C-alpha cells in the first residue's frame, strides 16, 4: 500500500477550486450533480482508507479477536507509521460513524416532526399550516412499501409521489399572487429534482471527511439556484422569482424543518437575487477545457479518480497481505 493509503484522506483538497468556480460559471443543475458525485466518491474512498488503517491498528491491540497473523511484521510493513496511523484510525473511524449516524437520525427526526405537523390536514399536494410565522419548505414523500408486503393492502393515496409543499398562512399573507406562484414553483422544483437526496449526500460526505465542507456549502447554494431557475422557467419571469426570494427572506422565520429545501433557506440570498436579475445561465454539461472552471473541474475529476484508484489499490494490497499472513 505505502503512502497511497493516505492519499484519499487529503485528495478532497483538489476539489476546493471547483467548489467555488462551479457556482459562478456552471449551470446550477450541473454544479449540484457534479459536486455531489465528487463529494460522495471522495467520502467513500476516505472512509475505506480509514477502515484499512483500522484493521492494522486493531490487530496490534492485545486481546483482539482477529487472527494472530494479522499482527505480523509483514502486515505492519504494508502501512507507513503503522503504530501511529493504525491506532489513530480507530477513534477517527468511530467519530465518522457516530457523526453520520447523528446526521441520519436528525434528518429522520426533522421529517417525522414535519409530517406530524400535517396531521389532520387534507392530503393535497400543497399543505397550508395555520401559523402566523412565515416559512415554507418542500417535504419529500415517504417510501412506499413493496407490493405484497404487510397484512393487508392499503388504499392508494391521492398525493403525488414527489411529496408536498408546506407553507404557512403567515408566508402566504406576506406575498402577492405572482410571488406565491414563484414560491410554489420553487418548492415543486425541489421535489421534482429530489434535492433532498443531494443535500443529504453532501452532508454525510462532509461528516466523513471535513475537507469536503466547501463542497457541501456549494451544493446547498447550487440546489437553491437550480430550484430558482426552474421556478423562473415555470412562471415565465425571473424578476418575479427574485422578488419572491427577497420578500420571503425578509418576512420568514426559522421553521420546524430547517434541514429541508426551502425558498428562504439560510444562505447568500443577495447572490441568488442578483443571479436571477441577470441573464439565464447557459445549459452546458461540461465546461470548456481552457477556462478556470474547466481546469478546476478536471482537477477535481483527476483527484476523484486518484482517490478511487488509491483506495482500490490499498484494499487489494492489504487483502493479499492479510491472506498471506493468515494460516489455513
């Protein structure tokens, strides 16, 4: 394995330039997808490398249940600084597991509370809560049970599978008719593109490797910009969506589900408004090569590929070493 086992832990640094440039030069849809995939692959690779290091570190602990051959000098020589790196990887991997579990639990709790708040309301695509506080968010639908499971088949619901748009009477009272249409179009865009999956993926990636935090921030912004552009296309007016975002940011208050996509989500609202007041972004799947964003995107792609190859190489090498050191 050599020093290649450590590369996936630091290669996320190669994605930092694209995290900023993608927001400025790429279409928000392309930026969200690109950065989410880069963050996800790099997080998996860095976690895999921690697991490989933990195997070496755990085998050296007294009383471990692993085969005795795994603590041989041949195995330790496969990892540079095996005593330090191996034992440091144990609490690091435990911290990653706890952080990801907490993130998943909080996401589940937020959705459960959001659905509980809708109890008693009509099962319609748009749910209006009687609340003077101004907030709105997109609530994804729950996964449907597989056919044939359960004691009896439940009747089909009339709600669309994409989820529901939740808005309060306070938010509706603060917006005029064109701004309300922009609000509903924005939240529907979140549901249609399933932005909650991208946001959860980058949140878990940032928990797995703190070097991926800039990518999480960039994806949160790009997902909102993606919904802004889709809403502008749906209502036929970029200025109306910009006014709705500005007005909602002024009157909104933190709602009970801050982790869900929302029109007035915390973040650079002035940048979103300025982008909507300018020309529409060009729809381009991949940036030109000899530009700053093109070079940054290819640097991130190379870093991601190197991270994947380093992880695979380290995993195969350690497997072969452990297989040779394990008695039959």
